[in-house]
C-alpha cells in the first residue's frame, strides 16, 4: 500500500473519483528512529496490558514483527482508536521520526489514562470491600450477642442508630466522627449520665 495526496474529487455518475499524486511513505533507518520504534513498542505493550490484563497473547512479539517503523506507526494508529483528525495527521507525518513521535505521545497519554482508571477502580473496590467487611462483622456481632442473650432494648436502639447512620450518606469525616460517638454509646451503660448526652 502507498500513500497518495488527493488533488481533486470528481463525481462521475453514481461514483466518486479522485485525482491523486503519489505521496511516498518516508523511509528512515537512523539510530534515533530505532530508539523511537523500541519506545513505541514498549508503550504499546503497556497499553495492551492495562487495557486487556486477561489477555495471554504476546503482543510485543506481534509488534516486533513489523520491521518497518512507519508500518508499525500505521499499524498502531489503525488499532489504537485514534480520532479521524489524528489518523489523518499520522498519515501526513512528513518523516518516520514524526510519525513515531506522534504515536509515542498518543500512547503515553493512553498509559496515563489507563493507570488512573485502574487507580480509581482499585480505590473504589477497597472502599467497597471495607464496607462489606464492616457489614459482615456487624452481622456476626449481632448473631453472637443474640446467642449470648445480650440483645436488649438499648442495643436495639444503637443498632437502629447505626442503620440510620449507614443510610445517611454523610461525608467521610462526619461519618467517622458519628461512628466514633456511636461506638462510645455502645460501650457506656445505659444508666450512665453520659449515655444520654452522647
């Protein structure tokens, strides 16, 4: 396949025709080009691992089979979900180095986005795991207290307060403070004057 520059588009009957001139694919075998090629392959492999962690294929070997650096840039552009304008800019790159630098910048951005996505997902999972753990521990505590015959009206009242606290949707700082006070309330005997104050 070769690049062409479109000079004019003509409408003939039901079809479009174009007058073109050859726009040769740039060739460059410099040391800088080889360094850029390797960096682009490393970044593309990182993007692939972040986007498809379950994938078992050897994506890096697949990319290394593209010996021609400009073909590598075009291959990555075709599978990299580039916007139309970026695809056009890649095709119009005046040199191999420019095409590889273009893909390098795009892939570096993709790595940053995917790493941030994973960080957000991990934080959300940790928070959910923490809430689930707290819920199960509370359920176990209630079952143990029932077994021991410790479910009294005061305990039922604090349980009701805890349920309301869980459903209140408080900001994290307010929720921590409320849980701390509720914990104190559960430890203080109902006959204590401080129990009423809390």
